[in-house]
């Protein structure tokens, strides 16, 4: 209920619910209890430190955070996916079907994180030139930047992608086609330039 009332906040505030009155649970027990209580919703719970997403969250990692690093250094986010966003994630999975991040399936990982993983996997599959070149369209550059940012700010970056493509998913399909054909186009231009030079 606390997560639904306050889906984002300081992790220490969430821990205080367990350790303060009336419960008074000892801090070392809290990670186990938290994992048990969130069992069905674990994939919707995320932690950030310095606005960077913490992957691989489990009871052991929570214990390490509480005992060594301090809950006050972390922010939590409880992600409840809206239907329109879920539809968008499904569309991304369909467009990038050959790059679905299957390593994350069945690991109680957030649906949002699976979608981010799919986009990152696709981007990394592209030739290095396409990944880093500044000689690309402004639209593709923005798309590429947002995909890279999903690794550190998954919610914020996917929300930005939703704003860009949520009502125009065909533009994302076109962006994928542009990126995948870019290297061949550049090769053809280089060959043509070389032939023009050598024919003089």
C-alpha cells in the first residue's frame, strides 16, 4: 500500500516503515521481509543511486545496501506499467523481435528493463560506425542517445521514447531500417566517390 501511495522516494523512508513502531523489525531481517512481501511485484520495484539504475536486485544486494552503503543513499521507484505503455513495449518487442533480450526472461526482471535490454542489444548489434558516427540524422542521433540512456535511467528514457514514438510506432520502424541500412549506404557513397576520383 505504501508503494502505491508513494511510488517514488528515498529508500530509507521505506525501510523505516519496517524498523519503526509498531513493527520494530531488526534491520538485518528487513531485506528478507521486503523480498517476501514484494514477491509478486518484485519485477516492478527498482532502486537508483545517484540517478543510476541498480541492476540484479535481490535479497543479498539489499542486505549489502542496508549494512554497508546505507539506504539513505538510494531512491526507490515502484513501476506500475500503464496499458498504453505496455502496448508500446509490446510494439518494440515486435519491431526488434530478433533482438529480444532473452537472458533477462524468467529472472523476475521488470518488463521495462526487458524492453530496454532489447533496444540496447539491437543498438550494439549495429556496426560501430553507426553506433558512434556524428554523420547521422538528428532524429536517429536522439533515438540512439535515448537507447544508451536506458542503461542508467530506464524509466525516464523509455518515457522519452514513448513521447517520440508512442503515437507513431511506424517512425520507430523507419528509424531501425535507417540505422541498419546506413553502413551500406555509406559504403556505396565511398565507392562512388572513389570511382569518380579515379576516373578523372
